[in-house]
């Protein structure tokens, strides 16, 4: 695909493995939502700091669905377009809680390492 | 759990590709539409709105690609696609495919079926605890290396040995069973009380014999086989405590054996009675040898140590007891006793099946190679276009897998069928002696064997064409237009393969020829009688009269008189034992010859006066028994030629006297000499045998021999019915014609099975070898069409073309036969134990095999040679 997205280079790419967490959190906050809506919402939540190929969302959604964290259903969007809506399952909710907790713990540890004061005592 | 679920869904996705694709297309379309809507709302031009939306998505096709990879398992999907392609390729060439599948299937069928027999008899452990620690105990005398023990000897061995944790004795014996309809013979055995404990077998119902239950005073007890429990008592648990009358004695049923229990040494016994050594039985005598021993080795004791210990004990007993003179001992592993007889045959047959599999593989390999050869150009083009070698080799592998899978399925199906056929060929009688064969089947071990063969075949069929395709640089294949030198290389390689095939076929043909000849010679061995048109039946007189000799003889005469009056019956006789069975022996001495207590062991038969005329034996000198030789007259004896030559060298035995070895034995006068009759096994030299007059020395168990003018088969049921009418408490059993008896002796049936199977293998090998040769020559002719055309254009006659082609074939055939004959000389030594009346290096067989194979191979190469000779030179040249 070359360099056609060069104008987005000032944005951060989505880290491996965090996309699933973002998707789950987005669906939890917004309720059932279609793929486009989830992508837009992730970009907005990140304050447009994240660069996201919307296409990469779909394999991630499929993986979550295969694992039973989300379920999908065809429906109609707010502006009357046919779209596939994803909603959180009970297992997905549990997974979200666990992964959010893990993530917070990991970032907290890293934050301590990286804090300028170096105050670890 | 989560991962597993995802994998299963992805696996299922393999079969739902079309539906998934449609749904994804819809979802992406909807996504773009939503994005475009937004873009339009933001004020974009419709064209630009659509372009931006697609850009933001990251392209439609890449998205679909990534999604598909996630939806199924890409590796598996590729494999599936390759397999479909391979199946398509193979279907495009049905001739190649069906030939390869059938040929390989045949090889797999033969080897799997034979392996299943090997598994059932040699690999699967016997159904006892630690079967490898069990041994059989025998006495060893000159005529008989594995002879039964006497009960006192058994007790001494048990008491004196330092090598066994337990020793027991048993004897297979038919019981005359009293039923509501009269008497019936049932298979059975008598065993000492510890027998089942020593084997490590516990009854499924009831209890084992208790210690001391084999004492003479103990009440008689019996354990049922599972089959007898089902058949005679409908599997009713209330059978325990009931009594059953065996040989006139009431026995209490105390247990039922497990369903899978078998003990080949006594055949399919229904009743296992505790041994009772009553004073009126012969058990208490040291000279009564009727028991087999069974023992369990102490930990750490080898069979050899045990054997040495027993031999030493037997040596001491020889010194103590006059009757034990010349009697050694032998300890033999139980496994060896049960399967030792069949092992050499199975090994030979497994080798044969292996060779057939080898030929089949070689045949298919050359087919695969020819195919690869014709695809060299395709491969070269693909390589030039950037196809990786791995990907191309992968295609060979996939094709091999498809081919071999089909052949394996075919082979397994055919193998189950072949196994059933072979079981039928073996027959009920012999199965009774080899009960372990009932465990035959496609079990896990057999399937693993089949899988191993299949994996080997896949490796062979994928490696050889790959190797051939990549050996010379691929560019060569492109440049030379796949003609000429590549053909030559293959021709040389293919020629080597054909020599291998022909040589293997020779080995199999020689083996089959030797076994076939042995079988023929065995059936045509001089029996000293005419076995055709003889009906035989075994008879047990009622137990109530067994101690009254006069009544026993009278009833025997009554039976003979009644049967003699049946229509079509020419003559009737009885004998204590039928021919080709071996059996009872006696120790004799010749009066007037020096005697120091040697054991002059000879075969022993009690026969009625008409025995020799009924068998149509040949009287050499003297006379036969007459009705007048009864209990009121001095004892008389007839001897066979072997006994006369051994014990009366250089004198005329008629009129001389002989006696049993015991000091009190009365003298018997020799009245006649007959030509040797095959009383013992067909494949053994005839034992010296003595015949005594039944009326002077009767037995309540005997066999009836009836000569008919016709229809001896039809007579069998009539015989049994006639005897039953005399007295229903007479038990009759084992009705068979003499021919049937001879054909079903172990010596005959073992050779029959092996000869038929080896013959079948050899025939297939011959066909495959000839087909392989045909393939190579036909290929060579097709490659040389142009050359032949040139030769003919230059004036060569068809005869010269024939010579050209047949010379090429002739070299291959000669090489194949020469190598094959050399190898078969070595292979035949493996057969030696199975041969009869023919040497392992039999020049006749070798010459016949060479001739048969030579003719078949020349025929196979004649067909392409004729095609070559009929080449039209003009067309051949134009075709290039």
C-alpha cells in the first residue's frame, strides 16, 4: 500500500493487542454499535491521536465474536442504513473487566518506572 | 476454552466460505455507505466522499483478505485447495489413478491381513497373568521330545524343583455327558486344583477350585467355560451348585470361566473338572503318561535354568525308578507351545506379503515416475515463472497422499474380506487348536501398521518424483523440450526397478512352488491304505459297562454288525485310534532276544479283525486277525514292516513271540506283518507299530471305520443314528470321512494354507512384474518411435525391430531371473521347516519358475515390440 497514509504519520499506530480492549470498552459504553461506529468512536475517544485503518477492525471483531466475547446481528442505523450491530456478551463483559484491570496495573507499574522523580523507596 | 471455541469455529469456517464472503461484502458495503454519508454531511463531493471512505478503510480487498485469514485456518485452506487440485488431476487420468490405487491396495490388503494374523497370534499377549513367565512341562523320550508326564513324576517334579512358584497338571479329555436325550460327547479337561491360580485366571462367576479339591476323596467339582455356560445353561447364574454327570460321575458346578479365556493345549473344553487320582484310574502308576505340566517361573529364573533343574530331577528319578529309564524332562515356554507351530508359517507369509507390497510399491513408483516425466515441462515452466520448489514438491506430496489414502481405504476393506476368507480356509477344527485367532481383527496395532505402510508409501511416491524432477537442472527440461536424454535417464532407472520387480516375483514364485510341491507330495505320500470312500466316527460306550470287558466287546460287535447291514456298506472295522493321528505307545521286548530293560517304544493299536481289509492295507506275510482271536485264545499280534525291520532284523517274525516290557506281561505270538500304515502324522516317518486283536484287548472308546461303495459323506449321519438306536447312552462324536481327516491334519492344513496364500501372492507378483516390464518396454518404444522410424526408412525389416526391442527386454528378464534365483536360494532356507519331500534348493522348481516367468515376461514385452514393428516410418518421422 506504500506511503499513501503519510499525512497521518504524526499520529500513533494502534498497539498490538489493545484494539480488542478498545472495542470492548467502546461497545460497553455505547451499547450495540456497528463496525463503522466503533471505529469512529475509538478515533474520537483518543482525541484523534490514534490512526486507525478501519479495515483492521473487522478481523478483530471476528476474532472477538469467535471467542464469544461479542455477538452480532443485522439491524438498521440511526440514519436508516442497514448495518451489522455488535453487542457485548456476558463473557465479553467479564473479559473487559479483567483486561482493563490488567492494563491499569501494567501502566501503573510502567508509570512508576518512568516518573522523573525516580522516587521508588 | 475460549481459544478452542475460536478454533472450532474457524475449522467450521472451511465449509462456509461462500456464505461468509457474502456477509462480509455486505458488511463492508454498509460500512462504506455510513462513512460516505458522514463525508457528504461534512460537505465533500460524492466522488471524493467515496474515495476517502475506501482509503480510510485501507482498501476493500486487503480488508477481505485479512478477514478471510481470520475466518478460517489459512494453512488448512491451502491444503484443502491443493487436495482438491490433486483429486482433479488424478481424475483427469483415470487409467493411471485406478491402476496405482488397485495395485497399491492389493499390496496393502495382503500385508495388513497377514499382519493381523501375526498380531492375533504372535503379538497379542495370551489371556493369562504374566504369560511370559508360564512354561509347559514335558517328559522327553527318544520317540517323543514333548511327551506327557505321569502323575507320580509330576508330584516329584513339583516337590523337588527350585525354580517354580507353582506347578500344576492337566489333561485334555472328552467327557461323555449325560443329557435328557442320552449321552453326548463334550470337550473337556481335567486339571489339578491350582491350575487356574497358576494361569492367573479367575472365574467370572462362582469360585476357583480350592486346594485339596483334587484329592481322591474330595467331592467332584467342575468349572464351566463361558461358552458352555451360555449354550447349556443359557447364562443362568443359578447354575452354581447344580450337578452335571460326566463319564458317569456326578460333578458339582462351582464356577464359570471368563469369556475371553482360552487354552489352546486342550482345545475348546466346555467342562474343566478337578483331577481325581482314584486307584482304579491309571494316574497312580509311574508308567501312565497322560498329563501335561504347567508351571510359573520364580522371579529371575530363566527358562534355561528351569530346564536344567527339571532335567537334573528327571535324571535322579531315572536312577530311582526302573520305569523312568530313558526319560528326561523339558521345560518349554507356554507361548511357544501355543503359537510355536504357526509362527514359522506366519513369518514366511509375512515375508511373502512384504515382498508383494514391495513389488506393488515399485510398480506404482514407476507409474508415478512416468507421470512425473511427462510433467517435466509443466514443472520447468512453473519453476521459470517463479514457482517455488517447495510449493511444487508440495503438489507431489499432496497427490501421493490422495493416492495412498484411496489405496489404503481399498486395502483395509479388502483386508477384512481376506481375513474372513482365510478364517474360513482354516476351518473350525484347526481354529479350536488356535483359539487366539478368534481375536483377529482390525485393532489399533493393525491400523498403526497400515498407517506406517501408508506413510512409507507416501514418502516413496512423493520423494522419487520430486528427486527426479529436480535432479538435472530444470532449465534443461525446458530447453530440450522434454525429449531425448531425460527419457534415457528414466529408462535406465525404470529398468533397474523392473529388474527388482522381476527378481522379487521369482522369489515369491519359488517359495510358492516349493510349498505347493510339499503340499502335493504330502497328500500323495504312501499311506499304506486306500483312504477314499471311508467314513469314520468316534464312539464312547456307556460308562456303566466300562469295567466289563465281555460287555464292551459284545457291544462293539453289535455296533459293527448293525452298521455293516446299512445299504452301500462294504465292510466295517474298529480301531482304538484312527490313522494319521499318532497316539498311544507301548514298550515291548522280543522273547528270545537279549533284554536289559530298554524302552523299545512302539505305536499301539487295538483293532478288530476286519481293520486291515477295510483300510485295504497290504499283508506282507502271515495272516490277519480272525473272529476266532478272542479272549479265550492265546494273545496274538500283527506288526508293521517298520517294527519287523527294527526288532526282528534278518529273521522271519511270524511265529515268534513278543511281550510288553513289564515282567508279568504274557507272551503274544506274531501272526502277520503288514506294510506300514500312516498311523502317525503325514510328515513324519512311520513309527514301528503293533496291532493287537480288539476282542483280546478291548477299549470302551474306539473309532468306527466304514468302507462304502459310494457316498461316504451321506453315510455319516446314518451311522450316528444307527448307533443311537442300539443304545442312546452310547456317545458318538467327530463324524468325518477319512479323506477329510487326512486333509485336516495339522501337517496338511498348515501346508495347504501356506501354499494357497503363497501361490496367490506369487500369482499377483507375476502379474505385477509382467505389467511393470510391459510398462517399461512400452515407454521405451514410445520414446524410440522416431529412431525406429528412421531404421525402417533405411530398410530395417520388422524382424530386426522385434530383435531390437526383445533384446532390451531379454536383458532385463535375464537379469531379473538370475538375481531372483540367487536370492530365492537364500530365502528358501527360511522355508525349510515347512517343506516336505522337496529340498530347499530344488532344481526342478527353480527351472519351472524361470520358465514360467520368462514366458510371461516375453509375452509382456512382445506386445510393445509388435507395436514397434508395425510403426509406419513416414508417420513416425512426421510426428516429430
